[in-house]
């Protein structure tokens, strides 16, 4: 009975510690999640509530990256501060970045996945429904085209369902799973360190890059 009591006290103390760590600061929360991930043998390092919260961390990782891979949908974030330094470093040949965006011209008989994602967005955002997403993707291509440098900053098109965004470096990978009922910018962002999940997703990205066509 005494052993059970001590065990209960220990579990309660642990729970209170985690709760206190969560309350105190973001750094403490990060530490607690890291300990939990280590104990459970997970390779996730952090979970951010949305893209805005993840932005500073992504920017910090990109600032020291030598190789970057980005798989995204409309790609508007590539024109913002989070990616600005990395785009500049790639353009000046100090970093290698591969970017995959949706393919604008869909061959006859193939599914149009830009239209599919637009239909999802239109359900909760009436601004969509008139091919707006395709125009936004085209604007991203227009922004990147003058900056492209073979072997350092390259872009290719894909035509598969828009299920998420990947931003990866040689050290970490950020995965944003897309939902049918919200914008990608409002979705959680999962940060993975190198491990099984990282390796599987990067293998998939490499395969998609090899198979990708022109915009």
C-alpha cells in the first residue's frame, strides 16, 4: 500500500511539473515536449499551433541551412520575411534550394488538383471559387522566375493532391498537414529532426522532384 501511495505521489508530482513547465514559458514547454519525445522514441521536436508561430523557428533554421527543399501549394509565404534571406542566399549561390509548386497546365485527362483544393477553400472562404488559387500560384512562379539559378535555386511543378506543406533542411523538416476546412496557414506545423519520419518524407520529396515536370 505504501508503494502504491509513493507511486501515486510520484505520478502526481510529474504531472504537476509538466503543467508548471507549460505555464511558465515557451522554452520550458519546448523542453518538456523534447523530454517526452525522447522517452517515447518519437522524432518530432516541436509542434506549432500555426504557420505564424512556426515562422521565427523556420527562419532560424533556414539561415544556417546549406540545402533546402520546399513543397507547397500557393507559395505566397515565399515572398515574405521568413524565406527572404534563404532565397537571397540561394540566388547568390551560397545555398541550394529546390521548390515544388502546383503545376499550372494540367494535361488532358489528368485530375486538376489546383481546382480540387480551390473547391475545398471555397466552402469556408468565398473569395475562392473563381480560379483564384491558380492565379496565386502563377504569381509565385512570376516572383521566383527572375531569381532562379540552375543548381542553386530551382522550381518544378507537381500535379498531386494538395495535402500539406514541407519545408526541409539537411537538419530538420517542417510538415504542415492541410485540412479541407481551413487554410494551410491556420494549420499546425510539426517540426521533425532527422529520423525515420524525416527520411521517409525526404525520400518521397526526392521521388516527386525527379518525376516533376515544368510549370
